[in-house]
C-alpha cells in the first residue's frame, strides 16, 4: 500500500487505495436517551412506541401547560398533532405528526429522529 501526504495545517495521510463510502450511522445505539411525552389524542402512537421499548409518558388527564412543563423539565420529546400549542414556539423538542394511519405516524417519528427500528409490515 502506498501513502501520500495530504495538504492542510495538520499532517494527514491518505491511501490511494482508500475507498470512501457514505455511512448513515456510526454507532449501533444512539448516544442520546430518547424520552417521549405524547399528547392524549395520540394514545395508540404512545402504546406502539412503548411496545418498541421506548420511554413514553402519556396520560389523558394532563393539561396542555403541564405537558409542556414536563417535556421541558424531563427533557422529553413532545409528540402532538397540534403545531400551534400555546407556549410551544420556543420549544425545540417537538414533533408535530401529520394525519395518517398509526403505521404512518410511527414512521414519521422514526424518520424524524433517524432511528434504526424495524416495524412489522402494515396489515
């Protein structure tokens, strides 16, 4: 194998035989611990994410202000269908799900967070 010196402020060695390919993921498991809080009208989404082994909090009797407070304090990702929740504009951990089947909504979460989760085929 032959090597040549690359340019730059730091000495870098490159192999002329080096083949670079795009890698979408370096680690098998993400460095972040994903925790969700799910709006009451997305109960089926909450149950599905929980069945996939994710940390999900959802209650039907919780007020909107309490949802936002808990999401901020507990560093949870809010899943909702409403993009115009009062107080949510400065909130940076929120996924607004589009209408669709349960399978499509779960895929929206997986795609938004680039998760490596295999779902069973929709029946």
